[in-house]
């Protein structure tokens, strides 16, 4: 039996519409991939090149544990916003420097300035390497003295150095009691706790002590790992905090974020102006204000001249090569870093990190803009 003419006309039209709809559904995946990279905001360079798929070109980074909570937040937000996955492992600044030098990660991270040997090794491997500031943080001095609440205890840098030099052995030593009138300091031995692993936190801490104490500078020095005079070592901030909490009379140092998140008591440190300052986001920000910043941002801001600054604070940097060997990954990295120094700064304070000053942002921008592939900039303004 033959179909009526009207049905013969309608049926092909319906088939064509169905094919068109199916084709439209199939095209949504490519649209998603095309929007995977940030664009359109005032903080993003105007010419960022072509976009790339996150499934094929996710980045891997490793290094400092100091900024790890912030980096974890950043990369989670970035992935949810732009669909690009960035894996970061907190393995310590020393290990991060080693990994980027070996080329086993796409970027490194450090709270410590690269030594001349480290920089020379990196340059020999893959060419000039950048230290791009991302944020700043404070190294908090923590203690275990029952009955003495957080913020009640005060120390000078000289006294802190002598404690770590094992020259001051008890909490009721006159050099400590004179700084703390009205505080009932016990006749209790001081147990000194330090990092047992190579650490940017240690670099900031020993940089400060080296500026304050000539004896510390000549006997111990400033590095990610030093020859400690005593007493107990612990891996990472968790190891230091654990040892302090287990030993009455102990003193140690950890990043501020870790101290606050774990409700550890803090010591107010005397700064270069003679003021006793507790570590905080605001006093960390003050440490980088009023200082001339170099173009390469290789600068320590410990013992800042700012009268409101906490004295044991420092920048933390992403390590990235100027000459990127993979165009797609280099483009992702440059865009992600640009986002971090602009939009990402809103996440610093809630996690107890300092935000980059406008001057520091400008320096960081210029470093990122210098990244290239085969001589051509990866991103431009």
C-alpha cells in the first residue's frame, strides 16, 4: 500500500530535523574545550594564543609545603572554573628545586632563594629560570608552656637566636623574664625543635636569625637545611608541631597557617622598630611594604623596616623556566600563574597568607610575560 503524498513529504523533513538536533548535541564537547582557558577579565592578558585540552595537558608541580594549603585551593578553583587540572605535591622547597632542575615537573615551588649552585644547575639543564612571587607568609614561633596563653609571651630576635644556639637553657632565664614582666615563667628546660628536612620555612627562619645575630650567621648560617646545635628534629610543620606539643618547655617554628589551623600558641616577636608583633595576615603584608623590590623578585623581607611588620616573614615563589619546551603546557602554566597573581589573591587572607602588593604584582607580571616558546611570548598584554 502506498503512503499518502503528505506523509511522503513530512517524513523526510522529520528525519532531517532529527539529524540536525543530534549534530548540535555532538558539538557541545568542543565548545567546552574552547572555554577551558581564562579570558575576558581585566586581569588576563589580551593575547593568550590558542586554547588546549586539560585532559591532555594537565600540569604537575612540586615543592614548598609552606604555601600548599593556598596552592591546593587555587588549583581546585582553577580546575572548577576553567576545566584545567593542575597537580601539586608538597615535598619541601629543596626537593621542589631538585625536581624542576631534573625536568620531572612542569613547575617547582620554593620559599627559599635558589643558591648560586642550584641556579647554575637549573640554567645548565633548561636555561634561565624564574622565581615568580605568588604570596607571602609568616613563620610563627610556637611553644609549650602550660598556663601561658597565646600572645602572652614576648621574645627578641637575639634571645631567640641564643635559645637555638643553646646558650639560653631555661624559661626563667633573666634574659627572657626581663622581656615578660608579670608572666610566671617556670624553671623548666627549653627543648629546641627544628625541621629535620630541607625546608623553605627553615630558610626564612635562619635568614632572620642570620640578620639578627652575628654568632648565628657565622656558626649556623642561612639555608634550607643547617647543622643544628640541638635538640630535636621533626619532618614538615606537622613533625615540628608534634614534637613541641609532646614536650613541656619546647619551642619550635611553623608556618602561620599551620599554627592557626591547629590552635598552637604564638610568641610576639620584636621587630626592627622595637615593637612586639604577633604573626598575622596584616603584619605579614606590612613586611613587604616600604621596600624596594628588584625586578627578579629575589629578595628576603625578614626583619622588615616597617614598624608594623612581623619580622619573620617571606615571599614564596613558583619556579618556571623562561624557555618552555612544550607550547601547550607553557601556555597553560603562564595563564594559570597570571590568574594566581590577580584573581587568586582573594584566597590568600582567608588561608592566612599575605597578598602581593601592587608593585610585587607588576614585577610578577613582567616575569610571566617573559615566558616563551621558541622565542615567541606565550602571552602578551
